[in-house]
């Protein structure tokens, strides 16, 4: 092992969002704040407000595209995430699971290319 720490999921997502904004400045992308550690009172209120576990991290409404970010290595989908992916794909949306910013950006470009054919 080379001793280099793999970037966190958050760092990967920040890199991906920067790439997206440079690549598609007029296409809106937003983060769904479902993860993270919170006080129980805040988590309870967010659940009442509609926050649901497993919803993908990022959404592009214009393209009906959702992106779930994972670390380059070691990131796994939870049962809730798999359930949301099945649901979203079942209603005709597209979900990309990116293992790091570079993988997610590659998949977005491939998906866009396949839509143009």
C-alpha cells in the first residue's frame, strides 16, 4: 500500500459537482441532504419533512438523472439505496452509481452520448 488515503465520498462529490458546473453550466444539479450525522431531534424533524434514507445524492431534474456517489473503493449500496434505485429506474429515470468523481463523470458522458444516438 502506498500510504495515500482514498478521498472521502464527500470529497469525491465536491469534485464531481465542480466538474458538472464547468461542463454543464446551464443544467441544474442539486444535492439531496439525506446522509450525515445529526442530533436526534433534527433527524426526527427532517424525517417528518420528507427526508428519506437511500435517496441518491444528486439530482438533475431536466434529464431525470440521479447520481449516487461512492468512494473509489469500498463504497457499497445499502438496501435502502438499492430500493430507491429500483423505484427511480422503474418510473423511467436514470441512476448512475459513481465510484468516485472521475467514474461518475465518465458515466454521465457515456449516458449523454447514448441518448444522442
